C-alpha cells in the first residue's frame, strides 16, 4: 500500500512537470509568434513608407513633365511664328517684285529691306551654322550694292535661302560647326532636331546642348549629369545610323 502511494505521487509529479513544460513551450511559441508579427508589421510599415515616397516621386515627375511639355509647346509656337514671319517675307517680296516690275521701279531697295529683315531673324534665332547663314545673306547684299548681280537674279538667290531656312526647321541630322564654349571657339559634332533642339559632342568626349536664356540669347552648355550624357550619346548613334524617327529620351534645354 505504501509503495503504491509513492508510485502514484511520482506519477502526479511527472504529469505536473509535463504540463509545466507544455506551458513553457506554448509561452515560448507565443512569444516567437509575437516577435514574428512585430517583424512583419515593421516590414509592412517600411513598405508602406517606401510606397508613399514612390507616389510622391511619381507625382513630382509628372508635374515636372507637364511643366516641360508646356515649355515645349511655347517653343513650338515661337518657331511657328518665326516660320510664318519668313513666309510673310516671301509673300511680301513676291508682291513687291511684281509691283516693281509692273511700275518699272528698281527692285534693289525692296530686296535689301527683305534681306535685312531676314538677317535679323538669323542673328536672334536658332544657333545652327549662324555664321554661314549670315555670310550667304551678306554675299547677296554686297553683290546688289556693288551691282555685281541683276536684282531679278538676286531675288531668286534670296528666295532659295529663305526656302532653305524653312527646310532647316523640318530636318534632323548630324553636322559639324564651330561653337563658343567656355570662351573658346571649338569644332564640335552637332545633332540638330529641327530648329528647337541642338546637342553637341566635343573631340575630348564632352557632351552638351544649346540653351536659350531668359533674355532670349542662346548659349552652349556642357552636361554634367551622367544619364543626360548617355541620352545624348544614344541620340548621336541613332542619327548616325540614319534612324531619324522614333522615341528618344533627350535632355530638356527648356527646363529652368
């Protein structure tokens, strides 16, 4: 009887120990679960913060793109107005030439007035081969003033120059010209997109673009941003391969 009681007590003690171990394991599991939930909650909060940041960045990018689109629209309208002005010059020259022929008046003052207007347009406009374009106008002016060319033939030359100017606004391509860069005249390769965008690459592998300042003057600037330099490189490679249409990412010279 005494031995049976001892065995029963030992059995109870074993059961109690087993229960205590079970409770301890359960408590440990709950603690681990709580830690896991806390970790997951922290990761969710981190991801939510990152999502909010990306949303803000996206909103900022869209706002910047809309602003740049507005700038491009303004520049496009400016170029259209310039072309319309040139076209008006052609129409005016044609009309005055006909009047001069009918009345027997000389064409010289009429033509010189048109050429002077055209020269001012080039001097204040897109900085592509400006010296060459001005020289072509001045050659006609000199020939007229020195009576080296018949006014009727001079009209044909002037007409051809103005038509070239209009065609210039529609052409994209690679050219070479000398530009003023950091106070020095430098021969560079030019990527011209119409008469809105002009990018350049120097012989020492610098890249840049022509940018209009707030006072309307054009100047050439070196690019420092690696991504923008790469975009210019891709543009040059595409134009050299005669890929003149398609989607291109380019630096925006209209950005303030």
